[in-house]
C-alpha cells in the first residue's frame, strides 16, 4: 500500500480532476467514501451538489485567514494498493483514510478542531485523501514528516488487512511525480511524468561522460532543454533541465534542478564522478581480440571489468562496494542506450531499477568506480549493437556477469537491512535475466547443437575433465543442466585452439563463486570463452563418429598435449 503526500494551492482544481471521467479512462464512478462531515453533499452521488460548493466548504477556514492563509493550503495523499492485492470495499478505504489522517496529524482521532477533509474514490485500487491545512481554531496542523508517518501506518494496515507487505521507506527515494504531473504526462502523450523522463535522460548523459562539458553536450543531444546557473566569474554553479513542450500556464518551460530529480544528480555530486576520470583515462585499455566490432570489444571489456564487482561485493568495505554499484549503474545506462528492440527495453527497465538500488545512506568512494565508468564510456562511444550475430556473444557475456552482480547486490543489501535497495536490485535482476535469455538464446543454441554433435568418446572425455576439476556435486549438477552440451562444445573449441581445457575450466571455476548462478554451465561457458578468447560460436559441420574417434585423449589433457598460453 503506497501513500504519496503532496501539497497544492487549488482546491477546486484538484476536485475537478478527482471527479473527471470524460477523458480519463481509469476514472470510474467517482464518489466520497468518507469526509470530516458524514452529511457533506457528494457531487458523485447528489445531482444538486457542485464542485464549487464542495471546494468552498473545504476552504472555509482557509478563506477566513485572508492574506495570512498559507499559499499551498491543499494537502493531497493518494493511497494505492499493490498489484495483485484484493479490492477493498468503500468502508475499508474509509478506515484506511482515517488512520492515515490520524497518523499524519492532519485530523487526529477525537480532535474537534482538526482540518476539514474528504476521501474520493474513482478507481478500484486507490483513493485520494484531500484536506485543507487550516484548523477550526485557525492554526496550522502539526504534520511534520507526514509522508514518513503515512508510510509507517500503511505498513501496519497491510499486515492487518492481509495485503502485500511493502518495504519501509528510508529517505533515499527520489521524489515521486504528483497526480497532476502524471495527468499532464497523459495529455502530452509522454510515457512517464517529466521528472521521471528527465531523471533517466540525466543518468544516460552521465554514463561514462569524461567531464562536465561532455555531460551537458549529451543532454542537449538527447533533446533536453538545459539551463546553467552561471556565476559572475563564468563558473557553472548549477543546472536545471526541462522536457520540450512541458510548459506552465504562462507558456514558460517547467524546469527541474538536478538535485530535485534525485539526490545524487546535483552538480557537485556529479562532479565527484569526474574527479578521477582524467587520471583513469591515462591507463591503457587492455588489448581486446582483433577482428571484432567496436561494440563487441566494448562489451568484452565491460564483462572483464564487471567480474571484479563480484569480488568487491564479497570482500570490500561498504564505501567501495557502493561506488562499484554506481559504476554498474553507469554500465547499465550505457548498454540500455546502445541496445535495441526487446533487449533495449529490458535493459532500460533494469537501469531504472538499479538507479534506485544505488541510492543509500552509504558514502561511496567514487575513485573506486572509474574502471566501470571507462567501460560505460567505451560502450557509449562504440555505438549501437544489434545483440545478435557477432555482437550477440559478447553481449550475453556482459549480461551474464551483470546478472550475477545484481543477485549479489540483493544479498549484500539484505545483510545490511537496506530493504528498498534489495528490492530494486531484485527487480534489476529480473529484467537482466529476461535480456540475457533473449540475447543468449541464439549462440547457446549453436553451442548446444555443436556439443550434441560431438562424438561419444569426446563427450565422455570432457565429462571426465569436469569431474577431475570440479567438486563432484557441482560436476554432476553441470551434466544435468540444459547448458551442459554448450559447455562441452566450448571445452572442445578451447582444445582445438591449443588451450588446456582442464586448466581453463579450473581458472573459470575458481575465479568467482558460482552458488548464485541460475545456470552454472552458462556462467562457465562465458567465462571459459572469454579466458580462451574464443570467437562467436559457428555451427560445426556434421561428421560421423568414426572420423573423430581417434582424437580421443587421456582423461585430463596434460600441458604437453595442449600448452596453455600466457596472457
């Protein structure tokens, strides 16, 4: 159950919106389910009642103050049940509203001087609580931290009403759009409210940007309006952004400062990410295999860098882990804006959720995220990737690692009591898993077919290799997984390339933990192929067993048979 407290200045305007049905499909049968006065005329039920009369009744004590009345005198709190929850009755919603009003101090139980309020229901899954912020004694209500108190009360209500239990807020969430902002987004034909779209644009522009100038240039390139606050010295003191076409009643752009989009998007905090970028840029990028496209090389580098995140999450201090989380967020933003189709959609959702996961009360050591920022920069500058053909294998590799990182983040946050961040990390993992499955399907199918086509003696030999290198429980699990033929094919390709398959497999298994993997065989396939610099898989020609049988070798290849290359 989600409450969302906001304040406004027009009682009549909000009432018109709450009772409006002509062009809002979701608004059905608007009516009062409760009010400070149970006999208050309801425009949704009483043909003689008007919106103006209802607004005037709510504003009575506000108007009595004249010029001393607060400008933002309208207190508005939609309360929504979670998807999948049962439909509450009007009586149950009335109870919910009264408890929220009591917990926030707007209308404490038994207080005959409390603010005037109403509760409107126009959809099955939510209500709107509206109050005016002047009491009968002409004083202001004591409603400090009303949003926090409303959240806490809703957690109690969820338990008592048998509803889905949501996570406690921790004060790190970005401000949610108001109902008016969402309605305006519908009128403008926008997918989300302007503040949500702008937050996404700013994060995309920030992904791997080398400096402030590049960051602002990228924002402009995305079509965002940018307004910098310039000091007399010429220094930039801050910035604000606006969506094209989003204007107020005076036809002026509606600006949002970076800090109002999210706490970590103020210019001073963005500049902290750039502090170490110049020094990091001087480090040469490790040589990537030749013959691959720029997007493929960028993704291979990102997969290599992201592997370190798993070690950091398992062993580093909290500040270093928080910095790597932010770096993973930039890599996700970079992948989202350079991927297309279904994969791009899933990656955009993953990036949006992980942005929430990166915001906590832990102070990040930004210097520790520069390798990931460099990976994000390479992805952005390498251009779009199709996610199939030559680009498919390296894309699957980096998504496989990022999925493991998201799962590790869930456990890390849970261990520290960060419920909101753990939930966001879990949703990130869900979208990454969907993106990975879509991208990995084609190369895995090729490797699976190649593995099944291997002669029986070779298949048995690779099975013995696995048993000799891995713990028995892991080895037997591998051979029961659907991905086992693909791993056998990859071991065979590594041998054909002159590599020691047993040594490579051991290196792949020892480099990172495997317990969080959905498929151990998939993880080992991508690690092994990356370690051996194997190209994108190609369907092997069918050959009868008798022609390949002599190639069978001893159980575990010896170094003299397949010398291991030094990297």
